[in-house]
C-alpha cells in the first residue's frame, strides 16, 4: 500500500509543480488557450495522444468490447492509430493550423463563425460543445474511480472530487502550456505502464500462447455466431458489423472533436507537423492497441465478481477485476497509468469547454466588452464551473461508461466533422450546409436516446458522423453560395508564399 500511495503523491506533486512553472503563460488569451501557438513537436504529439485516450478507453471500452469481440477488438486500436491519429494529422493538421491563424480563431466555434461569416453559427456551435462535453467528462471520472476503489478502497465520491480538484488547479494555473507539458509526462507513464500490465496479465494466464488456446475454446454467446468455438480468437471476431461501428466512432470521431482539433491550432512549425504525425500514431498503436488487446482476454477472467445483481456482466468491472490479482507495485503503476490518461483528457476537455463558452458565447452575447485580462479570468472561473457540473453528473452516471462517450462523441463529431472538414478543403460549403450538419449530428444522437431506432448508442454516433459527411455537401450544392471574394480571400492563406506553399510547409514565427 505504501508504494501505491507514494506513487500518487509524487504524481500529483509533479502535476501541480508544472502548473506553477507555466503560470506566466496565462497572461493573455492566446497564451492561456493556445500556449502562444509555440508548442513544440513532442509536446503537441503527446497532447493529442493523451487527450485521445482516457479511463473511458482503458476501463470502459477495452472491457466492454474485449468481452464482446475477443481479440478482434484490437482492430479498434489499429483504427484509432491509422484513422484517428495518422490520417487526422495528414488531412487536418497543416490546413487547420494555417486557416485558423489566418482567421485568428482560437476555438472550433470561433473557426466556424469566421469561416462562414455567421455569429449565429459560432454561438450555436459553442453551445453544442459545452452541452455535449459534459457527459464525456463524467465518463472519465467514472472509469477512474473503479480502479481507485479496487486499489485503495477509496469511496467513489472522494476519488472524483480529488481528481477534479487537482486537474482544475493546474489548468487554471498554467492553461494550455501546463496541460501540454503534463500530457507529455503522463504520456510517458502510459507507454511504459501499458506494456508492463499486458506482460503481467498474460504471464498470470500461463503466457501468450496458453491464453490464446483457452480463449479459442470459449463458445460464442453473440447472436451472430452463437455457440461457435474460436469466435473470440478469429480475425474479425464474432460480430464484424458492430465492431466496424465502434472503429468508426472512436477513430473518425477525433476529426470532429473540438478538444482534439484544438491541438492543431497550437502547432509551432513544420517540424511539429512531421514529428507529431509519427509520434502520435506510434503512441496510439501502443496505448489504444494495447488497451483493446488486453481487454480481448477479458473472458479468461469470467467470475461472479464482474456480474451485477441482475446476472448481466458489468463491463466496467472487467478490467479492474483482471488487474486486482496483480502485485501491489503493478497495481500502483496501473492506477498512475489510468490517472495519467484520465487527467490529460479531463484537462483538455475543461480547457476546451471554458474557452469556447467565454470567447464564443459570452463575449458574443452578454459580455461583449471583456478585455484580455477579464477573458482569462472568466475562463478560469468557468473551468471550476465545468468541473463541478461534470462531477455532479459523474456521481449518478448511466449504467456503463460507453453510453456516455457514445452520446458525446456522436453528437459533437456528428455535428462538426462535415462542416469542419469541408470548410478546410472546399470553397463551396454554404451556411445552410453547416446548419444541416449541426442538425444531423445532434438530431440523430439525441433522438436515438428516446426513440432507440438504432440499438447501440455507439452505432448511432457512427451513423451521425457518416450522415453529416453526406448531408453537408448535398445541402451546400443546392443552397445559396457565400460571397466568392470573401471565400477566395480566406483560402488565399494556403497559397501565401514562404519558400513553398503553406499547405506544404509552415514557417516558424
């Protein structure tokens, strides 16, 4: 127990120390929200990766989808690395940095408002961000608290409050720069931790080959492959179609999530693009691939402890139960690993939400005369508000974590993916196309909560994203176009000459 407590004390001390060290970067809005657009390649790459993966993935998704799809759930991690990291950087990274700087936008709603010359689009998109980031934040607390309960017997409420308080402190103190530096430290912990945990768990099952052999003998209880042995070790698992829905939601979703895209706004130079692409992809392979690979062995730990009172599996209990048999030192590593993943994601979420609400909603509606200092103070106050609100929801959450994340990612990425992607690449996007994208993403996700015409909230989120990508260009083709000169002026940023065009290289300011 002493080792575990010592690890936590050191971890929390380092996080707060970084907050104090970076507090000078918060004197301006640009510094507080974007780190002055001077964040280097490694910090940017790790900030992207650690914001991507949290306790939601390690506890909720790895447990649930590992149980449902067996070793084929590793495909989710591969999709996260290729689509969610590699292609996201290649397709969005440079263009986002160039156009956001041209438009002087600091948030995604700010980008929408300037790119489509609409204050209404800016205000509504900021409201969507604020509303739908709350359930995702709540899911982060929920996953972490289960591991804390297993390792320390700490009450759920105390765990949530401690984590929320420390995260709020270092984000308020140091803003984006504190978040980026802490993300780097937390990312290193995650990389070493996941490798150690996988090795220990498989060793406890007699090694990799023995674990595979036992898994292959387990008959499938999935309707598609009912009773079939070997389904949980097959290439695409027992239910490939639903597995594909998870891959789409968790991989393509990052392209439309404001807290992920925000990382591209803060890129320093061309080197940060190239290094960030490689590092964030490798990070995703190890972390996400490792989490889902570990979860794929969940059925080897079938035990009454992972079942609820009604006899059904409590998915969030699978990973904590798998780890509960490890030595104290390894449990301590696991707790710090998941704490790192969760706090990095939480810090990104609260910073995104507070900056969006301040700059894109309050400043555009009821507090139009805020000076620079007041804007920063307002964001700091809203960080506390956002964390308190998400804690309240986290104390009485839905049945399992994946529901919360599916709702949040489905609504946000469903609403923003189409308008943002086409807004970067196509001059023909119209205001009506953007509104149609917002309505489609939020409409499908929210209506499905009540009507349940798509059985899984995960698949509903995936459908919302794909639908948005189809609706935005279709509506834009048949609705009035924006002023041609204005659009040409915006897109001229890509052709501004340095030594080659900006869509191929960024100069260092």
